[in-house]
């Protein structure tokens, strides 16, 4: 899910975990950049500059190797006044520019994201600055704060903002400054010797999905936390997936992703630009959507539903945004989509039907996934596993109701589909997916056709004009109505079907011709229609583009319910029992042949004077021009035996 143009792709499993209240944001120095505060690297350099102390060779080596905590420890050990002097300089450097644009906007966003639907706040920062305090004071938020080393137990009862490495007070005292975790010695106490930070982090990662924001990949803070987790893993502990926002420069995306994954962290990468602008824009957009709940998702639907999905790009993946929003289980964003005026394009069927979801996405559709990952699982918004409350039961015998029930999202998508009943692309899309319509979709189409028929019979031209104005393909013309009738009545060939001539032949060989087998043979050889997209030549100037008949909408062909009929009949012709049974089947074959010709007539392929069937079989008698390319012509041969 990409919240902003050119921004990072936030994994939907992270979004779902956040919606479920299982995500805790871990905030680093990068979130304070808009207030002109430095990262760890710049902080170290500014401390040396403020104290007018050039780093010696050892200190330079520590800075060059990005061991900034060590560089501060070396400085504190080598100057007059030691820790107190260095930390007074640090406090002065960490004075934010509150007049800068969006100085506290990201902190506001993170406080929003850190507040669960149950009202409790769970948020952690390793920053010392008071930008969170600024937002809390401005908005009079009732949020408890915890400062190191007095930390809460990171479990369900935890409610508050944690300053894991300490907080600068408005007028910091030497004792308060001494408590800040900033030098290598401080980190050693917090994570290795006293281990209060390590215990907190270990317990946190066992209970929550952590998302890091504002850290560089080599940040010493991350290094110490990863070391603590590595120790837990050696003891057999397992932790949920971790995520981190991280930047990359041109051509370095894959290398950065590999580095993050080497730390057992799933990266959420964005391009370096204007002091991590894409990170801040993404967090603010995410918070805005989350704050508004379902309304935020409805806003996404309104913003992008009228666009054509083909215009979506990797830099501006609004298709991903809309898919994330419309799949909300409440069905309200999908309802908004179905009711948009003008109606969203049928082009949205392509991404809706794309198998882009995998094992990790099951939970967002109400299905608890098994621990063992099914790498072969792939599904789409319009074809997906059903949660157990909607799934059909297993039976030794039942009444034949095998469809799962629909959820609210599918029900609203059907309302959108029936606003396109005059578009052959919809019918062909359904045919390509098996032509076996769900019972609820059948009811939706039938209900819509009934409504339109009532309006037409009643002469309600005003309402019909309003419908056409917002959905030009909402009212099917006579050719399309005929095609829908054929599909709804099961005349269009579907797959797979439980009709197999080879299996019927095996039963015939075993039992001979019985009444049940005779009736089954009629089902097996029943004529059906195969549909495919019509070839449309470009219209000449002044020529009407309106379809004049079915042939202008779709290409069609008469087929049978099963395939390879000619070869099977040829094999049966040497069977004496088959030959002796043919007289008893003649009336059935003639009726089936009549059905085939009637279907041709229904499709405007025949009239009282001609049916063009000679194109498929030039001669009724045996002839070399009869190529047996069309299964339905087997009915001609069977009817003359």
C-alpha cells in the first residue's frame, strides 16, 4: 500500500497488524529532522564543534566507522568536565526549531498511529528531544510517559509513551543529563550489564510487531537492539516479523534491502529526497487515514475510484491504495465504490481479479493462517478463501448448496458490476472464470434486469435517463439481454463440469443402456455456447459504432457439454451393444440437434431460410470435406444412424 506518490510500499500485513492493535512504532532521530534536529552522526559532529575540540585519531576512526556512541564515550573521557560538559552541549544542540514547516507534524502522526482502537497509546522513542511533549501539551493529550530506566512491562496493560533512552527536561539538571543513554558506556549498562533496556526490548518483540521509523541501517541503537534479540534467538525465542522504514540512494535499493533483511528486519524503502520527505509524508498520510477509520478508506475510494487503473504506476500506485481500502471488512468503502457517480470503470475488474494476495494476507480477510506458510497460495479480491462463518460445510450428502456465502465486500462489488450489464466485457470476464455464477450474483443480475424492465414498461424515461447519465452501460440492449439470459440459464459452456463421455461409456459397458444412462447421455451431449471476444475493425468515418446484433458484441460457437465427442462416438461404433441401443436413442439425438439449431437461431445465426450449419459440416452424408472440427456436428451423424 503506497500512501503517497513516490512513497514507500507499506506491506499490507503490517497495515492489518496495526489495525488489529499489534504494532508498536519505534521512533528514531529521523522523525525530528523537520524541526532541524540532527541525526546521531550530525549530533556527534556538532558536540565536537560546540566544544571546539577536534577529534583525535581514535575518535575520528570511531566516527568514520559510524560508532557514534563510542565517539561520544571517548570525548567524555578525554575532556575537562567529562560527561557533564558533553551533555550540556548535547542539550543545547537538541533545541528544536518549532517555527520550521511541519516541525511536529510527524510526531503528531505517530501519536495518532500509536493510539489503538481501544484508546491505549503504545509508542517508543529513543530520542531525547521534547517534540512529543510539545504535541501532547498543544493538544492537551492524556498520555502517560515513562522515562528510562523506569519502564513499563510491554504487555496488554501498557498504556503510554516510552522514552527508552531518557528525556531532556525543560531545564535539565546534571543528574537528568547523566541518565541519558548516549555513550557506549550507557548502552553497555542498558543492554549488557544492567540489561533493563534489553529486557524491555526482548519482551516487546515477543508481544508486538515492531516498526522502526527514523533510523539508519547502521544506527548504534539498532545494533544494540539486534544484539539483544540475537541473544534471545540463541535461547530458542521466536519473535514476530519486524519492519523498518529505510532510505536508499539511486541504484542502491536492492543492496539496502539485503542489508536490512540480514538483520531479520523487513525493509520499507523509500528514495532519499529532501531529508526523508517521503517518510514523513507517508507517516502523516497513514495517520490521517487511520484517524478517520473507515471514513479514511472511503476517502481513498472517492479520490481514486473514478480513475482508470491502467494509469497507476509504481511511483503512484493508487490501485494498491484503493484495493487496500475497498477490502475493509465493514463493506462501507466497497459500498461507496459501488455507488460512485459516474460509475467506476469496468477496467477495475483487472486488478480486482489479479491474484496478488498470498498466505500472509489471509488474516486481513478473516482467515487465521496456519503456522506453516503455503508458498503456493495466491488469490484475488474476487476469488478468495472464505472465513469459516461463510465457508460451505463438508458433507457425505447435501442439498447441493456448495457456494460459500458472500461477505459485505463481495456483495457491494456485485452492485457495482450490475451497473455494467450492457458491456460485453463483463459477461466475457465471467465466462473466462468458469461461467458458473455465484447464486448471489445471479440474484443481483436478475433483480437489476427486473428493475429495468419495470421502468421501461412504466415509461419512466426520467429515471432511465438518470441511470444512463451516471452509468452509460447500465441498461443492456436487446442483444446483451439475450446473452445474459443464455448465461443465467446455464446455456454457456462452463468448466469444469461433471459431464464426461468417457465415464459415461464405462458405465454403459458395465450396465448397458438404462433410463438413468440415457438421461445422462442427453446431459453429456447437450448443446452449449462458447463465447469469446469479438474482433472489431475500426469504424469508418460516419459509420455507427452501436452494435447491431450479437455478432458485434461477442464471437460465439455451438459446442457440446463435453469435448472429444467425434473420437468417442467413433470408438463406440464398433460396440454391438451401442449399435443395438441407437434406435432407442434416436429421438434424444434429434431433440439435441433441434436444441443446437435453436441456439443458433437465438444467437442470430439462423433463420427460416438459412442456418449456415453447412460451414461446420458441408455434407450430411459421409464426405471428405467433413473435417469433424466441431463437436456439435456429431449430433448430425448420430441422428442419421
